[in-house]
């Protein structure tokens, strides 16, 4: 059964997310403890046929089978951050959470051994509490994209996509600093292959001392973030010590074509985001948008977003906040891959339809490393939680042939929203 079918079933059960999915989670105060391999005392045994239902509060997603490659398992959790500890038996294991967020990347376990790994997952609902100066309400979700294809990002459950099996899963609430992401289709959690964004790969490069909460959405601008109350949602949750990464630009160009915006309005809307985040004691970080894939006759990237990249840099300097020049780094990266080699980093929904704006898993994985390295270079405190040994050189990227993160089951030929004039 495809991920899309599973999403349809869940959406019906969630009553379009805003009602039942905003209810209190059924997780016990001490958390969940599940056993997929035996009958360990103190653990709940999970067997084929134990499907998720609201009364139980946990189970395998309908149509998914433990031991299959992969399978989906869900459990009710409160909104916020949960620490997930998995015990893994012999084999190669990859685990993604919610909508294809990469949590564990190819963990190798030798025969006769087990290993334990912990990662932190952020979950959310559309409800906005009256907190931190924000009025109560809800995020204005896009239908059907967010209420169907992306429903797993907005419900009361934690969903794990498990490749290679798992022996035990423990889930408990945890208080850690959170890195919030706000951006467009190049940032958000893309629901289906071959599309992927750096926001859903960034999780793999951080230790469980921080959580990553991806509030980006396809087709959006700084203005959309304000109007759909995505910024309000984040501000209502912010705590001192949190970080907010801000990356818009691709779709903001459309506002100029439509006569509804300019570089000046982009600068003003960016400032409003920075001011709102900083007022809560959190750290805003401005990113310039990565370039699109286009080369001149000399193999150099043709700039298409330079005005927005320059404005993002200038605004960050004027406001005194860290800046990550993803625009410049992406040029180095694409040119290192080359005119032909760079095609391997972009989505190919059909043999004759290379998408020169949106990335696949490989491209998103490379750009996530560029963002992580940019955080470290900009001395963002959360970068202290980068995984041990992290290193990235945009001029010498890992070749596509050596990239081995397994694909998720669902494929779509529906292009992400926005940026339609710049394919």
C-alpha cells in the first residue's frame, strides 16, 4: 500500500486535523515502551495485526507490516519534542520520522549484536495557543496538500518509517532547545519521492541535544508565513535558547511579477520575522536561497536570485543576526558537480522532466550539510550539537554513486507549489 493511501486513511480519521488530532495525546506520563522482537517485561508487544486506532493510541499504520521494507509505526504523543530510543538488531537500519525526516542514516549492526540509538523528533498540531503575545487560533493549512499529502506533519502522532527492522522503541517527552525552520518548498518536508528538501535531511546531522521543527511549506514567502500564521505558531512555542532559520526568496520573486511586492517589501517582511523571534529571546538566523540549476557556456552557475540573496545578507547585517549564504555555497556545490553531474542532485519526476529548482534526496542531503556547516561558521550556538566528526566541503561533495539513503515508498509526479515560472 502506498504512503498516499495511508495518508488518505489517516486524514479521514483525523477529521481534517483541526478537531480530533488536536486532542490530548494518550501517551503515558513516563512514555511508551514497545517490543517488536519478543515479550520483554515492561514493554508492550507489537505483532502483525496490531494496527493503530485512536482508543489504543499506537500501532502499525493500516496496510503496513512489521518486517516489511519499510513499515510505518505510529504512537500518540503530546505536541513538542520526544526522545526516541531504538534498539536495533543485526543488519543495516535507516529510520525516518513523520514526513521522511532522516533520523538515522544506515546504522550497521554486526551479526550477533544489538545497538541502541536515540534521536529527537518534533511533532505539532495546527492549534496556536494564546502564549508569548500571540492570540489563540490555528495555522491556515493548505488543502489538500497539508490536510492530505502532508497530514502526518500535523496530527497528534509520531510516525516512524523503519527500514531494516527494529527490536525495541521507547518514546518519552524531552525538553531540549529547538531549531525551527521557516521557508519554502526547498526547505519543507516533501511528502513523496523524488522530491526532498534540506529541512528533512538536516535532522541526520544533529545529536539528540536539540530538536528540529520544520514549519516550511511549499510555494510560500515571508508574507505567506505571516498571513497563514506560521510565524505566530512558532512564536507561541518559542523559548529562550531556541533558534529559527529563515529562508525565503524563490517565490517572493512572483510578487514583483504580480505587482504586489518588491525587494523593499521582502526586506520589511524579513525584519518582522527577525523582530518577532528576537522578542522571545530566541535567535533568528537569515539564509539566502540556494540557486536554481542553470549553467553558462563556461560551466558557471547563472544567478537568478542575486537580488534576494544580497538583500538577505544586507538585512542580516543591519539587524545584527547570523547569516548563512546558501546562495553562494550552492553555486560552489553545483559547479563542483558539473553541468551533467549536478542533474543527479535534482528531482526527476519523469524521464524528460528534470526539475532544476527542487532537489531529490541526494541534493537535499548535500544542501542540509551546507546549512549545518553554515550554522557552525556563523557561530550559531545550536551548531555545538552537530554530530561528532561532521565535515562538509562544497567544492568536494560526496559523489552521487556513493549516496545510499533508501527512498521512501511513495512517488509523486506532482510538482511542489510555487516557482512555476522558473523550472
